[in-house]
């Protein structure tokens, strides 16, 4: 059967290679032809189909689909003919030529020597049945099993297929817009280790059956079973053999990763990270799987049935969340997830990973004991006989191991549950949907309730990176800008926040406090008249306790904290917390969600789409952090000092800003430059210097073009701040641009054909200082045209001036692909660009194409003049 497995693996490699190539639109056609199953050909043919076409149209056997089928039918016919030509009905002896030559030579020597009697001396053998002998037996059997696995030509074939896939996958490391990144170690590990994982699973799945059935397949099980060998020896030996096989495969990935980096001219190999990831995180997963697969094969007692059960197990685990088994305590070998960041390492992911693995290791001990008890020894293999043998084998060592494992399961499971369900809140997907539906049912009635506007914000933010805690003291100045008095204040506080103080400057009674939904209502003793004001003093904290079932809280970390205004108190009902998926709303018996307010709805213009409780605010903040870190907030640094072992920074804005701000803290290095009187600063992680000059030039070119074409820049500085890759975006706050390490800092612009996306992303975010932070739209259809679409257009113009039309065409080709692909998955009717409802594929990709075409139609100068006039009038 193993040749069949190898054939299946080769076909799988073809399919996976095709899927890998499909990630780049330049290689899509080749990918569609390379796929032996034709699935990628179908995907490419239907890629741009609209939802209606996907529902009613059929894939025809023509064009690319026909070419794919003809190619693989020809390959299949060739293989069939070759196999028919080589097939023989006779059975060839397994002995090779070398064995036959040795046998012939021995026979010749024996024929030449005269026959004579030989007296044999039987050696005296000291018998030993102790632990030392058992360990020697384990070593011997493990060595034999390992030799059988890795010395098998089919293993070499599977490994070769995996290595071939690694070679092709290496070219896709970090690609975006067809441009690669520097092959930093964590990306190489994710691409190579992640893709090669499938081959490791295949080898574990099939060779576990081979090693369990090794003696029975060659009919020597009776000989081995009759030897004086303890019952646990065979299982231990075969577990060790498979574990060493996995270790060997991890070593192959390590070597392949280092070679990939070397070939690409990168020499910072970070061997400790390779060892930590491959022989720490990955290896633990594989060891747990080895124990489970061995258990399945022992209990099934049928090689191919065991294979089937293991494959079914993989399928069930892939859909376990849909079956309601979302907690890691229910999914064998699962954990809270892992993501590595150059800035913060494994950060919040490492601790829960090892606690979950310790819990599942205790289960693995139970599985090992069961495997030992039911290990087939002898010819009796019926269920009843095996149960009797298991009872006979269940002695003191097995009982001790089972009791220890049970205590560990209960203790570790209880500890994990305490962390995930008591110290932290655990909700299944269904619970989260019910919670959102409940929020809407309870508080939708207050959506149009008049609330005061935040006009000034003063904050004191204490960041404790080592504890992953944040404490915030602040004051809001609130003004009633409506035409009616306000008698009740509807306050929203994020659920994770711990409230120490909420105090208004005038008498107010708390009449409703819903901690679960973070909704609080205060009744004022005297209504707030139109134009009148009051203040809110608050003290809240975000405290990290234990760990979550799935790590989601990555804003506050040891190096690279990034939190924004969404973690602060706000006023009024938030429609953004409603369920947006129509199927989920139907399940929760909610009415279909209303579309965004139309352009003709004047009432919707009262709120901007960034913040429903503020327009433009005065802002100042004092931020403290650890002494080795720099803390940043929007505004200009007024003062810096150290007090009681902490580092303090005071920032203040000199002009009103949107109620949209952020705080960051990390061990930064700083790259400084300037444009005219504007200071340019890039706060980056040491070692990520690759594109600092490129990003600085993008800032300069952007400031030059935007000020000339649209109007003056309102600030005296531009700051770019790197944050960990737990999120992959850049975001523009007033004069401050947080920028993920994953999308620009390690990009590698190696040729004139590469799309310089660090330059583009930087230009886009700088453009937001005009298109969003100078003019902002109301919370209605088409609002993101004013922010995202116009920022796209502005960035395209800067890029074209820098790189010319040829490079722009390649970039726009990717934008067109993303637009058409995004349109294919629209859940509601696609609206025109002017009436889009925040869909990224419309306001980013379609917007870029439309504005670039509009520039061609009416000219750059008239278009920019109109935009400049619009900006000046608003």
C-alpha cells in the first residue's frame, strides 16, 4: 500500500503547489494548469463571478478548464501505459543482486573446502530481566523501527516531495503585491514549517500504522511475543522511533530554512528561534499526536481502519468549533494559539501554550497506559480476550501512572479552567452572538437619545508593560450641543475595563448599571440645558489576569503596547456592536439590519463616522511607562521626566483633533529627518532598519505633493511608530501613524519591477492627515470616499511621480484583482462607490481605480484644484 500513499502524496504536492502559486496573480494561469484535481482551475474560472453568477452559472469544459483536464488526462494515460509496460505477472524475489553475489561466493568457498566436523561451543549467557535489560530492548527496538522508517524508500519519496514543496514555498515568503520581504526567521518558519507540517502529519499517520504492524506484516510476531520482554517495551520503542523521525523532519525544516535565508542573501539566521519553534512549540504538538495515533492503531487493531479513523479525527477537529467544541479543554492537543513578533517574541502566547500542552501531556500518559494495556501480543486478538489481557496487565505500575495522570488532568484542567473561565471571560461563538443580540434588544431604543458631546480630553495613562496592565485617569469636558435638555447620560465602558471612579461635576444618580454589556445610565438631578456643560472624571484599569482560552488581548504587551481611544469611556448606543451577518441575525430572531443612512438623510450628518459622541476635541495626555521604553501619544512632547523608577511623557495638541487617538510604548530606536519645518520621526524596533529611508522619502514626497495640491499640513511633525505583528495594518492618528512590523518594515524591494508598498502605505497614511483629519464625513453612505478613497488617490499620485506609470499599472492590476474578488463575496447588494457602506473592496480598490481613471479623463490639475477647493470650504 505504501506506493499508493506515495502516489497520493505526489498528487497532493501538485495541488498544494498550485494553491501556493495562486496567491500571486502573475502565476495564476500556471497554477490552474499544474493542479491535478482541477480545483484551482475552477477557482480561477469563477474567481470574478458575482454572487448571482455563482448561484446560477455552471463551469463549462472549455478554455482553461479544458486545458487542465487534457494535460492531466495525458499524464494519467502516460503513467498507465508506463505501468502496463513494466507490469509482470511473475513475482520477483526480494533479494537483490548484491545478496545473490554474496550467496554465490559463499557457496563457491564451501565447495572448495573439504568437509570436516566442527565442534560447537555454546557460550554461557547470563540472564537478566531487570530494568536495564528492558531499556536495552527499548533502545534496540527503537533503533530497528527508526531504521525501518527513515531507511524506507517510500519515506524518502514522501520526504523528497515535501522538500520540493518547501523549495517552491520559499519563494512566497512574505509576498504582498508580488513583492517579497526579507526572509526573517519567523516568516521563514511560518511558511516552511507551516507548509511542511502537512507532510509531517502524513508521515505520522501512515508510519504509526507501519511500526505497530511491523512484526505482524513480516510474520515474526510470534517470535518476538515469545521473548522475555515487558509489555510496555514495544510501545515505548515505537513511540521513541516515531518521535525521532519527527525530530529528524524538524531538523530538515531547520536546514531548509537556513539555506533559504542564505540563498536570498540573508545572514541573521536566529538559530535559537529555530530551535525554540521547531523543537519546542511544533515538536510538542507532534509528540502528542504520535501518542494519539499509536493509541488509535492499537485499539483499532487493523492498519487501514486505523488510518481511516485518524483521517476522520483530523476532519472532526477541523470542524470542532461548528460542533460546539470551542474550548481548548475539549480539543486534544489544542492551545491558545501562537504568534511570534520580532518586537515582543511569543509574548502573551507562550504561557498559555505550555499550560495547555501540560494538560494534554497528562492525557497522553493515559493514552500511553491504555495502549500498553491493549497492545496485541500473541495470536488471540478478539475484543474479549484483549479485555482480559488488559485486566491482567493492569498492575501497580500502570495504576500508579494512571492515578498520577488523572491527578494531573484534574489539577491542570482545573487551573486552566480557572484562568480561562474565571479570571477571564469565556464565550463560545454562539454565546457571543446571543450577547450581541441581547445588547441590541436592550439598548437599541436609546440609539437616538440626545447625548452631550465630548469637547476636551485630558488623560493620565500609566502603562505597565511587564505586568501587561494599564491604568487610566481622565477628565472629559461635555457640552450639550443639541436643541433640547439632556436629563440622562448613557455611558459605555468596555467590558474588560475595571471601573474605580465615574464622577460627574453635577449631581447624577446611577439608575442602571449593566457590567456585562458595559452600559450605564445616570439621571441628572438637573437637566443639562442646550449649550450648558459638565465634566466627567473617571478612573479605569485594564488588568491582565491569567490567560485566555484564545489569546485576543494583544494591545498591552511587554514590548510594543498599542491601545487606542476605543478603550476609553464613550457616550450613547453603539450600532457597531450589533450583529452584522444576516444569517446570524436570523438565528437570533432579529430583523434584517438597516443599511447605512442615505446621502439624503440630513440627520445622519450630525455624527461623523469616527465618533458618535464628539466632533473636534482639545487633547492632552501624560503617559508613563517602564524606564527602558518610550511612550508616545498624539501631540507635541511638552516635558519628559523620570520619577520613582518610571518614565513620564507629557503630550499636548495645539489644534483640535478628532476624538481618535492612541498610546504606544516600546523599546524604540529613533530615525530622524525633516521636511521644511516639519520633523519626521520613525520609532522602530532595532534590527528593522531596512526601509527607514524609503519610508522617510515617502513622507517627504507626500508632504510636498499634498501641501502643493491640497493645502497646508496642520501639524509640525509626522511620527511613524512600529508595533508588533499581532495586527497587520497601519493607521493614521493626528500626526502619529502606528505601523505594523508585518507590512512594511521588512519589505524587500529588490528590483525595478517590485511594488514599493512601504512607500505606498506610508503615502496613504500621511494623506489621511488631509482626508479624515482635516475633513471628515457624516455617518452615512459614501463617507469613506472622503477618507479612504481620496487617500488612495493621493497616494497613487505620489507613487506615480516617484515610480512612473509602468509600476503603477502593476499596482493597479492587483487593486483590480482585489476589487473583483471582494465583489464576488458581497453578502448584500453592491452599491456604487458614492454610496458604499464601508466595504474595503469598494472604497480602497474600486476607489483607487475610479479616481485614477477620473484623473485620466479630466486631468490631474483640474481634479486636484476641485479637491483643494472642497477641502478649503469644509
